[in-house]
C-alpha cells in the first residue's frame, strides 16, 4: 500500500466515523496528474459536514502528522475540499453531490474497496 493510499484510507475512516454517506475512494493514479486519490462523501446537514471535515483534519494530524495543504469551502457552501497533495477529499451536502457528479466525471478511476 502506498503512502497516498494509506492517507486516503485514513481520511475515509475519519469520515466514516462521523457517519458520512456514500463514501467512495477513487484511485486517480494514471487518470489524473492532479492527485493520486479522491475521497468523496456526503452529509445530510451542514453540522454533519463540519463534523466530518473536523474529524478528517484531527485524525490525519494525529495519525500521520499532516495538515491539509489547503482547504476550501464551508458547511454553508455545502462543499468542502481538503487538499493533502496526493489525496483530495471532497465533502458534499447530499443535495449538491449529484449536481457535480465527480464519480461520473472520473469514471475511469478504479474504486478502492473500503470497510468503514
């Protein structure tokens, strides 16, 4: 398992701890030059979006000593992006996720099996 995959799985685990919906980990290696992995999930409310983002930040800091290189969005915007370089996490409000359809846009990417 690569460092990027380990980090992606840590992000996914932290999201699962806060009951994220429709959690998907996409292996972007060979598909995109932007990142190695996408972690995509949904939340049914703005407070849950905030809780998921905070959980990811805290767990990744604790387990890997890493902070996001950048973070964009907010619970009010209903889309939060945490960029860890080799892993980019997309947190959507359930109503927004279908509109952007990242899984469809990157349908060439392999989905990692994740038990959360």
